[in-house]
């Protein structure tokens, strides 16, 4: 692919910005279009495992991300009431040595800000809500709600679970309602008083769970996220507020450490956990999907953002090696990524990850910058 190839990315989330940063770093002409007018610091933590940190290292920002993040010594899995240990995954220095990159916990907005800064400001366009895509012999035209338009040779749909690009490419796809909701909050850990809690713990209940961890290097900030049966709630929004009384009632009987966290929490958000069926194809006529737009998954493995970033690295590599064969590059990207993302998606859906003794190597040891790129799809698309 030549560096004058025009690449438009729809969506400035973690996956879209990782793709933009990777492509820009390699000299591509890339522009990002985001429907939001500003980026809010929504209360959410995020786990960056070694496979994700390798991607960030490849775009030159891993050290900056690491600076304020918390590196846990372990991820503990405990029974909901007794606190008995089910499985402890060793992290910290041992895991960093094993996988060649650290496992970090942080505020999602801190990671997002570092990614924004990795993309030149003149390449990021806000208030650009996509309405339509027109394909012509000369490329692709993106049309926006404000009446403006943009031309590109390749369009990357990184616009999340409600992807407009996916709808325009493949038609509407109704989500599968799981009947479960996630409550989440980030707040000052000083509100816990003198109660000392684990670095990172998942408390496993019979039909619900809660994950609790620190998001700052100095342990000054705490995060939790839950999964609770609540079939009447179907709002899939990061900004919807939850009811603290309802949340606390849902976790009655859980271990005192869980009770302490929930009673210290001053405010909470909630969103419905919806899923979507696997897609028949990820690309069509110069338009390709990335991250949640093509393989949305439950948060139970903490891999949604990680695999989106892996997508960004692999897609960048495929475009670098493609010459002028856009279609071949996009098919090759899908061939490389589909098996892995489907496996992670299914494993996350089953919600058994780390519940008992688990070998996590197949997830954390993956390197998107060096995984082999098979030639078959590329050759077939080129007529070979």
C-alpha cells in the first residue's frame, strides 16, 4: 500500500485511535472522524494485558501509558461469600518477564488521552456523525450529518457496537439481549478508610460477579464492575446512571470487602450487556470493520479493547504489505484475525476465565506485530 492511500477511520475510541496512531507512525495519510463533540472522562477502569501493551509499544506510547498505571502483583479469584481462593494468577514482574510486557490497570480515559496525543490534531475531526457511504470507482465518499463529506480509498469502521459503518455495509443487526447489566464506578480509594483490599479480585457468585481493582500507581483510585441479572434493563449506554440502593441489594451476602467497596461508592453507572452474532464478512468494497464493530464481546475477560488494538496492528501490517491491492489486504486481515477474535469472544461469553486454574498464555502471549500473516487470502484476492 502506498503512503498516498487515503485512509478514513470512523470512530475515535481505543481501537480507532490505535489504528490511526499505528498508520500515521508508518507514514499513511489517515483521517479520523468522530461523532462526539468532546471526550468525557466517564468513570471506567481498563485492564491492559501484555498482548495489548505490545501493540502500544509498537506505536511508541507504552512507556507513557505505564507512567501512572497500577501494576498488580496478582489477579485473585475468590468465592463470593467466604473469600476462599479459587485461583490466583501471578502478575507483576513475573508475568512481565514471561510475556515480555507488563499487565497494567488504569482509568480508561487516561489511556484514551495518550492515544489522542499520538494522533496529530489536524487528523482528528469531531462532530462528524456518519450518515452514508458511497462507493465509486475512484474510492469511497463519507457523508456526515452536518452536510460535509470526505473522500477516502479505505474506510475503517471502528465505531463500536452500534456501528453505523457496519449497518451501511451489511444492513441492520439487532443485538442479543443477555438479560444482564454491568454497574461500574471509579472513586477515591480513601473513601474505604482503613480497609485494605486486594490489588485485583473477581468475586464469583452463583449468578453474578464483581471485579475490583486499583487504577492508579499510588492506589489512590479504585474501580469496580459487575455483572448482575436484570432482564428489564436494556439500555446500552456508558452514561446511564444506576441506583446505588439497587446495586447494594444485589450484592447482599457478599464478602465484607465487597460490601465495604459498594458502601464507599458515591455514584454508579450501569449499562446493559448486549451481544451480537458473528458477522459473515468484515470488509466490502474498500470498507472494513475493526474492534467492537465486528466482534463485540462481553467484558468478562477484559479483552475487548486489547483485541481491538490487536486488530489495529494486524490491519496496519496488512496494508503495509499490500501494494495497491486493497481488497486483498482487507481479506488477509480478516483471515488473520477472525479465528482468534472468535475464540476470545466465545470464551468471554462463557464467563469461566480464571474461575479455576487457567493457562492464560494463548491470550497474553499473542504479539500482533509478529504473528504470521498467511498468504492464501492475499494471493486469491490478487488472482494468484
